[in-house]
């Protein structure tokens, strides 16, 4: 039996949930199709989306389906609330187990710090402070990029509840930005703080997990230092995207499997495993690659060494798929999955999957490690140490197999999907280096003097920080990001409220989210239209629209607008010029 206070709190909670679902259902039923689309357009502030909402997203059939689902939800709401009350003891027992499992996981992260000496904790906090300072410097000095401003314009600046029904690449991150946007910092800082926190917690969990696994301070510091200094991971702690969130959940998931396989069966490991993988799916759909890799490698290990764990392990993975699908149901109903399917399969080609694979794999290595053979070097080093010191225990084989599987994952994706997957879609392969670092340092610590091990960690951390600082990705689009500010200020200075892009082949499209973002920061708005017929912003050009400015190709003659517009900005590298209506 639970306490009266706990029971009352539980009953109050289910009543609040029931009322919320009821009001939501009645609210949705109150709309007809046209008024519902009008409601969306008003809140999205994207009038050019009217066509796709009518033709593809909120079709008559889909709107009718939504209404039927809302009617069904009212009945289901009552039934579920009755069952939750009828079986409240069982439900409350599960909830207590749920919270105790999460609490135990948090205490497990804290435990290594309690058992460590003050000196060890001080050194860890000192290095963590260096990492935080480095990332804050990059956050402050790096201008916002295209994807970051796109996130702000289409999700953060809109009502948060629209996020549940609109497809986005990083749904969990974009929900979190709604909480951070109220902080007393600039919008740029607020947008990037969620990923910084995710990166900090990832560092803490890697250190604590490895410390518990190896019971050695230097091994834990090596893994933490390698993770925090790698270029790819450093960038994911900087840019306002949900990549680091997914990586954070992937790290916890990996430790759950390791401790689940290492110790006797404990349900709490599997429950946390389910929670973080569902969160990983909601952070990024491409978490499916990491989940599948865990499922395959974990199942193979269990089949060889601990077969009695296979059934609960497979059941837990079934729950992951079920609850992940449940969380994406509103998106499926609201906007569908055509966006992600077009990316996953729309670019599929029938060419030989091996064509260009070597340059692609070099690029992946270069992005994450700063060297075209970085992962290869790490895996060969770890494999050599395992063989030389004859430390091929089953646990080491499992960890090394995970590293190899992560390395060949982009190749497998290429063969199956026939696409070159973007590096941001598979951030977890950055775990290869700290994973190899664990294998190497956990072995050599018994054969090399401590001060030499310490010096090697400091050297590698410093080296990778330098590599990160001069990495090509840090400056790949600096010019355009600075130009975005210049162009936005120029147009606001001339009170431009609408603009027509008549140069769709140029790179002016990069400035669309920037213009909307910087205008929004000043409490202004701008209507952007373009000549590209495959764009949702398409509108045929008409002089009668009397645009404040027109974007033309750099080589285009101004004779078409002679006497009406003047040239105020040229960009020969990106192939466009800005013509401003005289008198603006």
C-alpha cells in the first residue's frame, strides 16, 4: 500500500491529464478544415505554406481522420483514466520502480566522485572547466549558421505545441529551446545552451561510467579527455542542433548495455536503456542506426556468453520501438514522414555503392578526428595493444567489436540505402576514439609509469584541441554567416519589408533564414518570394507587386528595372546582387 499523500497526488495527476486530453479533443473538433488551416497559418506566420497545407498535409481525408481520432480519443480517455484508477496500485508500483531506476542511475553517476580523492575530483573539474571555457568561447565568437536560424524561425519562435505535430530533424532539441529562450542572454546563446549542457553531461557520464567500469582515475580521464577534445564532438557542443542530445542518450544507452552484460540481470538497467533510447529516437530519427547496432552486437554477445539474457534484452528493444512510434504519432498524423523518407530514399541512386566510398570514409574520419585516417589509427592501435598484451577477454572483444561496427556503419548505410549519409546523422561514431582509448589505457596502465600516462593524456587533449581550433569545419562558411548579418542590417536600414529572389541559381537562398531571424530580433518581418518553381516560396514575378528589393544574378543586366531600382550590394563569389527600389 502506498501513502495517502502519494495516492492523492496520483489521482490528481490522472484527472489533470484526463481534462487536458478532453479539452484538446474538443478544441480540435471545434474547427472545420479551412479554419484549422487558417489557425495554423496564423501561428506559423508562413502564408506561403497555404498550398502545401491544403494539397498535402491537411487534405480533406486527413482532416476527417483527425476529427474521427479526436472523437475516439474522448472515449479512450475515459477508459484509460478508469483503468489507471482501477489498477492504481500496480501503476503506482511501476511508477515508483521507474523513478527509483532513474534515481539509481543518477546516483551511479555521482558515486565515482564520492569514492575519488579530492585531488582526482579537482583535476576532473579543472579539465571540465577548460572544456566549458573553450566551448563558450566558440559559442560567443561563432555566428549563427543556416540550420540554427532555421530552427529558431520555424520552431523556437512559434508556439511550442506546434512542435508536437510538425516534422523536424531535432524535435526534442527544438522543444527544449522553448525553455531556454526565456533566459536573460542573447538569442544566439540561448539557442546553443541546450547542446552545451548536453555536452557537459556527456563528459561527466563518460568519466563516471569509465571510472566505475575500470576503477582507475587515469583511464577515466583519458576517455573523457579524448571525447571532449575531438573535433566532431566539440562542434556538436557548439551548434544549435539536436546532435549532441542524441549522442548524450547514446552514451547512456551504451553504458546500460555494458553494465547489463557485465553484472547479473537487473531490470533497472533495461528500464533506463528503454528510456534513453526512446529519448534518442525523439532527439533524432537517425538514432535508429545506433539502436540497430546495439541490438545486433548485443544479441550476438548474449547468444555466445549469456543466453538467458536474450529474451529480456529483445523484449526491451521491442518496447523501444513501440514507445518511439507512440511519441512520433502526432507528427505522423500532423505532417507525415515524407520529409525524412525523401531524405533517406529520395536521393537513392543505382550506381555501384562502392563508387567514391574511400573519399567518403576519409571525409568521415577527417570530420570527427581531424585526420583522414583517425579512426583507422585508433582501431589499429587498440587491436595491436590487445594482441601484444594478450588481453583478448570477452569484454574487450565486445568493446572492440562495437568500435569496428561503428566504423563500418557509414559503409553499411551506403550499401543498403545507396546514400552518403551526413556526418551529423551518425554522431555516435565519434565514440570510437574514447572506446579505443579505454582499451589502450586500461591495459598499458599496468605496464607504464603513471606520470607517463598522465603526460600522454595531457598531450593528446592539447593536440586535439589545437586540431579542433584549426579544423576546416570551423571556418567553412564564416564568410556567408557574416554576410548574413551585413545583408540583414542593410535591408533593415532601408526599411525593406518584402523581397523577390530572381536569382534561384545563386547562393542567396542561404540568407532566407538569416533575414527572417535578424528581422525577428528587431521585432520586424520580411516577406520573401522566389522564382524557383520547386520552392514553397515560389511566386511568379510581377512588376505590379512593387517589391522593395529584387535579387538578380550578378551577370544580369539592370535594364529590366532601369529607373526603378538601384544596385546596393554585389557578391561575385555567391553570384547575386541586390537591387533596391529607389526612394527606400
